[in-house]
């Protein structure tokens, strides 16, 4: 996914939209957006946008300064 779509998704999350609405509006797979939403909630917008590179997720870039619970599906 492009960085622009991730940025738009983060903006929608900030406005209170859920992953289903974001998925529909951006025409992105619902499972992908659900994963993004969980990571965005844990990290915030700035770190959410940093933790992805074009093509693949790079979880090694994720740094969580406070204890956070991420559900693994």
C-alpha cells in the first residue's frame, strides 16, 4: 500500500472512523485495515507511518515506549 493511503487511513482513524468504514472508503482489504488500526492505536500516527515501508511491513522498526497490548489474530 502506498504511504498516502496509510496516511489517509490514519487521518480517518483520528476522526473516529472504524476499520470497516476506512476499508470501504479507501478500497483496501478489510483485514489489512484492521491490522493497521491495531498498530495505529498502539503506536499513534507518527510511528504508525514510520513502521511501514513500501511493499512490506518492517516490524523491526516498531518501538513501543509504553507497555502496549497488541492482539494477534
